[in-house]
C-alpha cells in the first residue's frame, strides 16, 4: 500500500501503478515460499537473512551521512548468503553423519 504513492511520484499512469504493485506482490509471495522452503534445509539461513536486514537498516539510517555504492551492498549480501549456505551445508553433512 505504501508503494502506491511512491510510484505515483514517478508516473501518473494508473496501469503502470497497478501492474507494478501486482508484480511486486507476486514476486514477494514467490520469494517468501522460496525462502521458507530453503530455511528448512539451510540451518543458518535465518541468521544470514537477519544480518542482511540489519545491514540494510543500518544503510538506510546512515543514508544522509554516507552513501554506500551499490556494488558494496550487493557484494555484502552475496557474501553473507554464500557464507551461510556453506556453513549450512557443512552443518547438514555433520548432523546427518551423527544421526546414522
């Protein structure tokens, strides 16, 4: 709901506003189910996503003081997701071996 005024600031075409919001809702729904399915297999994924959310919140708070380039943000997010995926794979292999 809060993105509708933001889109109207960019364009006044109601078709673009409606389709952009519909695509965003469908994309968020698909992303939720993807992450919920991955969270059951990846033990450390919720911690990684928490770190990413804290980073994004910190970045938003510091926007007036420091402008971070996009490549640094993207690199940090990819790095955190990669580390959590590797640690989760190691955890699942170790956990699977101890239960057999």
